[in-house]
């Protein structure tokens, strides 16, 4: 079996967690990946705990090991001019170079984009940095916690009185790496399609990638500006998040249970299941948004009721009744999961000393060309210097061999044409699937969103009552509108044989189908993957079941909250005495959408080069689990998960969230080196902090409580934004903890033009987030806002299927297509 990326060569010259995560996906699907590492200590990933007690430094980092299967290690110092010639010889052989240096560093070394392009005219340089290559934030220090603070993720996590809590680990770097892989694959596919003909420099911002978690919040603020809705506190407590309830975690007689009961039917069924019918009898609680305001009343009944039986019992019974409940596993529990075992979610890697570890594999599975299941982790410098320029020549990547299809009904105009020539049928609803499809449309693919007048995308509106339909609220939802820009909208009644045939006809002239229907829906409609493949043998089809395709949980239901609950992440977050702690109301949705994008692009590249389509699936739960890299590493290396320290981290001290002047004004601060502490202590002017008593990491960790008290005294009289700017200017990772309203007004969003405002019929002027990568100084532009219901049915069916006006009139009269909801069935 030839893996999809087996003819590509990738150099990682920085070795951050972001570039290593990006390169790991390349390696897992066959690319030759070479870590270009400083001989003195190797890539920065080698310095991260936990450490293998059986191995010596610099080959003992668990983080590095899990990120590095099947990568080569070349000991070469890119900062040494004497070694630049050797590095450029490697660049000549490469298709992709990954880096995460401070912007301007490579240029200063004579190794910038122009220098690489001179020796490799088609190379892709992918830069993965905290804030991007341009703008006032470029080059400022950052970390995952700073990014999470500035996307307004931190402000909602923790106790009401504060301070807010930070997530542990490296989730945003990992997500940025996966998105960097996708951005790079877009450009590799563009070359095969004949659109890209020269070198490219991709500028990806980890911050802008992370905004996928909160972009819908910004759009919601625009639709409901401050003052138009009742004020509400930023934090409601652990495992309580707006806008609905319960989407929380509870202790049972044995284990922890994730509960999400959103719809009235789910709520009533759940209350009956656990014996709290008195709650379901309260009329106000039929509305999910009202339940969050009654969370304490609800918990007073749920907590004792759920302790009567085990988590396994409630989970099985709840899912049998179609209520999305979840087991909340520890890291150890994940390795004993019947579902993960059934879908073969694990792989085996071999450490430099020969020790073998079982670890999670990629969360998306290509059914014909799956990722590697084994992998050797290289010792630093195992692979020697290149001898000649032709030692590893770049192989031809060919041109597209896919069957010819009709041209796009509308060509990209403002947006880039990188993926022009690809046609995508988007059958997905909600968040994860539409986000995946949107990213393809943003890069120039023609994306056709297929809904029906009878069952349209539920993110248009949960409530399809006649009163809400009459107000066209289904056209005004900001979440739907930002997630479906750059798409054409078609309605087809998929219950009717004529609507089914029209979908098959559209699939026959398309390249990709993306769907996230509940398992069993498409087979029941006779529109599942085998049926659609008959219409198009070269089809790439992405299915997005929450627990993955196959296994005993294949038919189980889940929301984004369910996914986080089931991922293992909650046991890594929070303070020592907290219950397993969620960090977001629907964390799993955008994370799955971006991982699904990486998977479908891999399958597209393979199909374009070989003519072989295939089915792939993404497990939402496994995608979120992948962000708990530090927890998995600790479990497999040391046999136990990492301790929970709230906002603290024993690898850096101090780290925390500190109050500033004003109500709910907070600052995130991380001291990541003794030199940084010296600069910080000098800034405070505190003689005690400046003393030798706190000069070392071990000393500061031992006195973290005292240091926090002193920092709090110093910060609480100072302006949040001014202080964070001053600290960043000293090279210290700091950030303001932004609130939801800040997402539209804070300068960090203006500096790189994060929001593009578009007029949309019925909804008015709405902000749209930019694509988190660019290949020039300006972000990608947007061609069109989200389609109104069925807006382009006639245009698409006429343009792609040559249907006449008479035929289209007949379809509309028969309720197969149309632009108005049809709830008369």
C-alpha cells in the first residue's frame, strides 16, 4: 500500500510543539520528515516533561516521543553560518519546510523565504507562530495560556469569584500544528490542480487558529450587542457554561458521567430515567436557555439521583433512549475503552532505547490508505549530514488524474483560487462539518450546501415553531451565517426518490462529500457511502460520527460537550479538589472540524494524484483526546496521569491569572525561565521578589502561594492591557484575559484584520472571521455570505445538471426544491 504522502519530503527546522504536531501528520501518512536539530540539545520538544526514567537526556522526553514517530533526526545548527550550505542542500530536496522562529529570525540568518526559494523554486515554507508574521503582535512572546486568554476562553472557566482558570498542556499548539498541516496540503493540492506554480510562504497564526473555538461568540455579540441582553456573570462555576444546561459532569456510585440534555425530548427522557420527573414538570425548563439560570436547582436534584447507580449504567441506558450521555474516562480508562479498541484507535511506537509504547493514533481514518500503525523515534543526530545535493532528490508530484467535471457555476473572485476545480457536497449540519467544508470553500473550492425544506440545518434554529419560521429566524442565526459563507445553497427533499436521484447526480459531478448525520440516517435514506460511490467511483467521502465509524458506540449520540466529556481532557483540567472539569460548552465541535479538514485534504490529495477515492471517518472524541498530549505521555511513560494544579505548571513558575484594576480585569502571566523572572522581579520593584530566595524554578515552585500573593498585590492596581504590553515587551509571556465583548473591539483583532463584515439578507451586517493562514500581508477575502435556504437550487441544478426552467418549476411545485421551509409533513 502506498501512503498518500509517501513522495513528499518535509524539513522541521524549529521543533516547536506546533511544527512537530504538523510534521507528525505528514509522517503518519508516509512523508519523509527530517527534524533539523541543534546538536547541543535537539529540538525544544525534547525539553518537555514527562521524562522516561529508562532513558537519558536528550532522548527521554515523552512529549517529543509522541510527536516524533517515523521522523529522522539530523544534527545541524541553523544559527551557525558555517552549516547553512549543508542546510540549503537539504532544502533543495524538500517540498515543505516548517518553522516557528520569531518573525524575522530566518531572514536575519540569510535563510528566509527568498533564500529558500532561490534553491527550491517550488518549496512551501510554513511558518507557525503565536501571532502571525505581521502586525504589532508579531514576535511577541506567547504560549497556549496566553492564546486561550485572548480568545476569551479563560474568562468563562473557573469559580464565579475568580480567578479564572487556565487549561493545562499544549492544546492550541497541537491544534495550530494540525491546521498548519491543512494549510500546507491546500497548497500541495493546488500544485496538482495546476493552480499553484511557484513557491509559497504560509503565515499561520496559532491565535487565529484558536479563535475557531470562539468565533461564533464574536458573531453572536455583533448580533446582540452589549446592553441588548441582560447582563450575566462571566463564570457560573465548574462545568457550567452558557447558553444551556445540563451540559455538565456528575459523580455516580462508580465513576463520572457526562450529561448533555438539550432538546425538550432529551430533557424529559433524562429526568424520567433518573427519577427527577419534578424537574421536567417545570414549564420554564422546557427551554434549554432557561435551565442554565436554574442550574443550582437542577443540580440539587441531579446530584443525589445520579449517585444511585454507576456511570456505566446511566450511560448505557441514556444512550439507549437517545440521550447523549458519556462516560468520563481517566487517561488509564481510555486504554481500556471497548470503543477505542474496536476501532483500533491505538498504535505502537518504539523509543530510542527500544522501549515500546502503545499510544493513540490519528483521530481520522482513511479506509484505503490508513496512517502508519508503528513508528521508531529517532535518537538525536541519528541521521548524518547530507553529502551531495542529489542525495535525496525531490520526486515528481504529477498532475491531477481525476475525471473531468463541469466548471464551477461561479468562479472564485475575491477569495483565492487555490482549490479551484474541486467541488464539495456539504451534507453536514451544526458546527464541526460545516467548519470543515467552509475551510475548503475559503481556499477556492466550490462548496454546495445541501439541506431540505423539511429538515434544514439545525444551526439555523433549534425551534421550528410556526411563529419563529414566520419571523425568518432561521435566516438570522449568526453561528450558521459565519459557518456557511463561501457556499452555494441547495434544497433537496431526500425522502422523495426524485430528491435522492438529484443528490446522486450532483455527487456524480463532484469530488467530495462531507456528512455528519446520525449513524443510520443515510443508510435508511439509501444514500450512504456505497450508494454514492456507485454514482461516483472516485468520490472522497468524509463521515463524522462522534465516536468513530464502527464499534459498539457507533450509533451513540453526542454534542460538542459530550465529546469533551468523553475525551479524557476533563481529568487533566482544574484544581486538585475539583471534579473532572470541562473548559467550554462545545469544545469538541471545532476541534473535530479542523481534524476532519486535515483528513479530507489528505484523501483529496491522494485522489487527485491516483484517481482513487475513498471513505474516511473522524472520531470527534479522539480528536479532542489528541489535545491531551501531556496526559497521554504521562500515562504511558510513568503509569499515571499528571497531577492537576489549577492554573499552575511545575515546569514554569509562577504561572497564573492575576487581578488588575477594574471589575473582571485579569492578566495571565507565565515565567518560563530564571532570566525572565529576574526581569519581572526588577519591574515589580519588590525587594523580596528580587532576592536570591526566588532565583530558581524549584524555589519559586515551592513558594508559589507567597509569590501569587505578592503578584496580586502588585497587579491589582494596574491597567490590564498596559501591563500585559509592558511584560511582553520584556519577553515575558503575558496576556489580557479578554471577555466576549472584547472579541470585536480589542486592538489585537484589528491589527491583522481578523473580522470581515458582510451584509447578509435578513441578518444585516455580520462579522466573519478570517482564514487563520495567509500567503501575503493581507488575509483571504470572502466572496459571499451564507446562502439563504435554497437560494441557489435553480442555479446549481441548471448549471451542473442542465435542468430546464420547466423541470425546475415542476420540482418546486412538487416540494423537492424551494426557498421556504416546508413543515407540512
